[in-house]
C-alpha cells in the first residue's frame, strides 16, 4: 500500500490497477467454478486437485521466469509462514471446495464459499487492527442476508455436508488471507503465490497416494481433462498470482469483500455452461451479494489514517 509520502498520482494509479485486478480475478474465478464442476463429474477430487495444483505451479514458475520475478525465500521462518499460508489458502480451500461440489451436487457452493469476507473482516480486526469501515459494515450486512437466503433452503432438511464444507472453505481462505498480511513476508508476491501452490501440490499429492494409491483418470474423457487443465492453469495459476497481488495492494478485508462478485459470475456461467436454473431465492441472494461487492469496489479504500499501516 502507498505510504503517506506516495505522490497522489501514483496512489491513484495504484488504486485503478487494484480495481482492474479485482475485476479480472472475479471473471477468472467465476468462470472456473462451472469448469471445475465438469472436471469433478469424471475425476475424483483428490486426483483433480493434485493435477490442478501441478498445472498451477508450473504456470506460476513460467510467469515468474518470463517476467523476471524472484522466487527466492530467504529464511527458514519465511518458509514456515509459507507452509502455513499454503495449508489455509490453497490446500484447505481447494479440497473443501472440491468435495463440497461433489457432496452438494451444485455450483451453489461457489456462493456459499464466499462467506469468506465475513470471516476475513473479523480476523483482520482481531489480528491486524483493521476496523471495518461503514461501507464494509454495510457490505457485510448485505452479504450476510444474501447468504442466509441461499443457505436456509438447503439447511431446512438438516445441515448438508456440502454446505458445511463450503463454509469451511470460506473460513480457511479468510484465515490464509489475514495470515498473509500478518506475516509480512519479505518476498516477491508472485514468488509467494508460486511456492504456495507448489507446496499444495506436494501436500495434496501425498494425500492422494496415501488414500487412493494413484491418479484416478479411468473415467476421464476429453472434456474432463480439458476442464482440469483449464482449472489448473487459470484457477490455480494465473488467478492466484492476481489474488496475492491484490492482497499486497489492498487491506485484507477490502480485498476479500471486493471479489464477492466472483460467485455471481460463477452462477451466471453455470447457467450458460451447465444449464442450471436459479430459483427466485437464489436470484435475490445473488443480487444482495453483488450489491455487497459494489459497496466495496465502487468506493475508495480507507486512508492511512483510518486503518493501521499495512
């Protein structure tokens, strides 16, 4: 984030770049949800996530090489932070969201996973001293109501496992996001993203061979394989590079709230790609979540005097 001595023009340019990154990420992750669903219809979650983490790691290393970005991590303490962040931000979120889609059998999981901003604001307040602004408070309120409208119909017959895992994915992502800000790693953000996805590849891969013994691709057709490659390169590669750049530029709570339109993009693309038809309650919930996103994206982030130095 710019310091108090950063020229106004530079700060404004960084603000515009941050917003453009947010819009790009919402589109990338939103489209990835239905594509991931296509992959999961023929490929078990552990196999799919091992492959996507592998493709993502290779993509990120390639981007670092092309752009001349450093992947150097200087200290053992920094490596320990990286492992913890990867477990929260990549491993837990990836596995919980994938198993949630299988258990819930619907891409509505894309919406439920985005309870993340609510947890992020709470964690950021407790750990970073980032007090919620009035707009963030309004966004949390709109998001909470929207999520309740979406969750209540599913929970009417008891708490489905898919719902619990989807919300758990949001909690893990929030914890990882705040931990990134708290750890203040002295490393290139793109390098940080690269190592997190790489660590996730080895952790998830170890779990795969421990539990399943091998990659299970027996039922995978061309569409499932292409969907897996797309999810790995775009969802676990390019998108994570953009995400960690956003986290570096914006306060943790602002970064999390500003990508709330990702699940809305995911639902719209699910209608087009998967043929799903949202109910009236779904549409109301999506509208409230989109409004929450607009509250953050269309207003300036808090000034240096409103939150602690980030």
